C-alpha cells in the first residue's frame, strides 16, 4: 500500500519529499527532534501548529514516512495544482461545507496512511489557541492515533530585521489515542484534547528554544 490517495504517483511523492527535505537548508538551521516517535506503519493523524507556509513543506520532507496534507484549494491552480495532486495532497475549500476532503483523507487512513492536519486552520501565531474539528472527525472515522508535532522559528519576530540562517525546530511528540464520542459533543471534547496536547508541545518547544538561547 502506498499510503496515498488514488491518482497519486508514489515515486513523484518520494522525489518531492527529498526536495522538501533540503529546500530550506540554505535559509534555516533546521533541527528535528523525536522522529523515532513517528509510527512507521498504521493510520496516523498528524497535527501541527501553523505560522507560515514553510511548516507544511518542512513536515512533508523531514518526517520519516509518506504524508498527505489537507491544503487550501487556492494552492491548486495551474501547474502547481497538478503537481500537488500527483504527490497526493488534498485540496480543501476554506469557509465552505465540503466533506469530500475529509472523506478522501479517511480513505488514506483506512489504507494505513498518515494525514497531516493544521487544527488552527489559517496561519496565525502558532500557539494553537483554537482548533477545528477535522482531526477529531478523522480519528473517529478511522481509529487512527494522533501524532502532535510542534514547529517554531519560521515566523520572523515583530520588529526584527533580516535574519541569517535562524534556527527552525521541529519537535515530534508522543503519539496518543483519542476516544471520540458520538455526535458534536464527542467531536468537541476530542478536539479540545487534541488542541491542548499540541499547545502543550508548542510550549515545551518554546521553553527548549529559550533555554538554548540562554546557554
């Protein structure tokens, strides 16, 4: 099994991962911690914080298995859209009720794949103060475990000047199971569990980066 949606090209996906793994090396000092925690098989819903367009590409390239991300539909225009579909990424129409992306992601999970979701939805501070329910729905529909990943360093601090190869950190947390109850109440409760776990991991990474700067 490829762990990719129907119509994707596995070898092209792997080439794209190789490119993403090295694409930002000249601009950033990328440090990845905890890749041994990534389950190598079985359905996984990856949840990560989101500050810039760089995080999805770093996660796509740096993690040690194929991953499918829910990507805003605007990115699928022209040749770029053809490429995103061929490497297995899933377009999402923001602000419109459309279950097709979630159903596609559920099918990937049912075949033992890994699907990446940014619970905050749009880019922001990356502190995960709010979260949408897509990740919880996928867990309930597939029985997947949740893998939290925190990313910091891609967003330039307000008022700072040009930075020379600033450190960017990816911290992979422990995968965990979430029991998602029935109805909207079940989704709401599970979403808060996922949000809280990811937010705690982001705070842990912030603390580690602060200690590193002080030593």
